[in-house]
């Protein structure tokens, strides 16, 4: 067996749940009471941009009042022993604030905005965003978020990292949203995959994994245990 040097950590909303950020699906989730397509799709944006801006303004404000939890800190600490790349579906900045130095945001970042006409024009934006806030070229700015039906520009870099992984640690994701949920298929077939979640859902790609180990429980408890397990591997 190849010695583990590089770990790809794939995270979802569950890693931030114990910091007080709601997950998306299930009872009490963020999508409860919201029609997903109204607030997280290009169609919703065209229909009612004010509603979409207010939805993300509220979440941007809420993000300022939360702090990283033990799972974020443990993931950052893993860098002391291994090469680590965090591939997160989350739009919060808790991995960075927890100390992780290499973070790929697959679904965008809450504290950034971009031009509606040119997706490559991305700006830091810590405060509220309103209609009439324009980029230097004069186009409306929108949240830098990947909505349903939109391409995932950071997918290629994430796939390249997976190609070179010696181990994958998945934390707090329902593994339902593609293409993020397919990323494990790009990792070498024989490597260990650890999955931390109180309600793990084995999708098609995970069902094909040869060395899947489940850590059933909350991230703050199970990420440190998964890390110990990874360190114990030959
Ligand atoms: C804990 C815990 C604790 C709780 N500790 N854990 C039909 C089949 C297949 C695919 C499709 C389809 N129809 C459409 C698609 C494609 C679509 C898709 O996948 N839809 C599925 C819903 C079916 N995907 C897309 O549209 C993507 N783009 C795309 O495919 O482009 C291709 C394309 C091709 C050609 C032309 C055009 C395009 C884009 C997806 C964008 C997703 N965006 C969102 C919202 C934006 C961000 C935001 O507003 O915040 O990203 S959706 C939402 O889901 C968010 C998340 O990042 C993402 C994943 O959710 P996550 O993180 O897994 O959260 P939950 O709530 O689902 O799960 C939380 C987990 O935590 C649970 O397991 C809990 O148990 C656990 N948990 N407490 C640890 N304490």
C-alpha cells in the first residue's frame, strides 16, 4: 500500500453545522421554507434579484457572527503531517479562518461578488450587495455563488487534486449535488476514503469505493477520530 502523503478533504454544510450555520436539506435546513429555484438559480435571479440579494445579504451578515469549530481546526492541523487540499462546497470562510491554507470553493464564496456579464471579474465584498452596485465596467454585480444549472468553474482544479490524492476525507455532505458528489470517482481506486457524517448517504460513486470507512456522528467528534485512523494507516 502506498504511504499517505496527500489528503483531499471534501466538505459540505455539515462541517459548519456545529458553528451554527444551517445545512440545506432536511428538517430545519436552509431550503425549508424556500423554493430552492427562487434563491439559487439564474432563473430566480432574473425573476426577483432583490429577493436573491437579500437572501445572500442575510447569510453574509450571519457568517460574521460564527466562528470555526473543532472540525475546521482539526482539518487545518492535518497540514502539519500531510499535504492537504480542502475542496469545499461551502460558501462560508470557516476553513480559512480555521487555518487551512489551500481551499478550493466549488460553489463560490459568500464574501465575493462578480459581474453578471463577465464571470471572471470577481471582487471581495464584505458588506451588503444591492441592485445598482456595479463593476468598474458598469455591469450589475451578483453574488459569487454557483447556482443550480450553472457550470462549476473550480471543478477542473478539484479533479486534478483528486487525481493525486492518497486518501480522501469527506465531511458533512449529503453527496447529492453533482458534480461535487462525483469527485471521489477521480481519486485512485485503491485509496482509503473516510466519510464523517451523522447520516451518511452512499451515492453511486461511493458504492464503488474499495476502501470506504464510515465515521457516523458529528464532525467535531468524528473528524479527530478519522484523523487518528488515517495516521494509523501503514
Ligand atoms: C453533519 C452535521 C454535523 C449535519 N457534522 N455532518 C439530476 C441528476 C443529477 C444531477 C442533476 C439533476 N438535475 C440537475 C442536476 C445538476 C445539479 C444537481 O446536482 N442537482 C441535484 C440536487 C440533483 N447540479 C448543478 O446544477 C450544478 N451545476 C451543474 O451541474 O452544471 C453542469 C452544467 C452542464 C451543462 C450546462 C450547465 C450546467 C451546480 C450545483 C450548485 C449547487 N449550489 C448550492 C447552492 C449555492 C450555495 C449556497 O447558496 O449556499 O450549493 S445547492 C447546495 O447544495 C449548496 C451546497 O454546497 C450543496 C451541497 O449540499 P451539502 O453541503 O451536501 O448540504 P446538505 O444539507 O445536503 O447535507 C448536509 C450534510 O451534513 C448531511 O449529510 C447531514 O447529515 C450532515 N450533517 N450535521 C457532520 N454536525
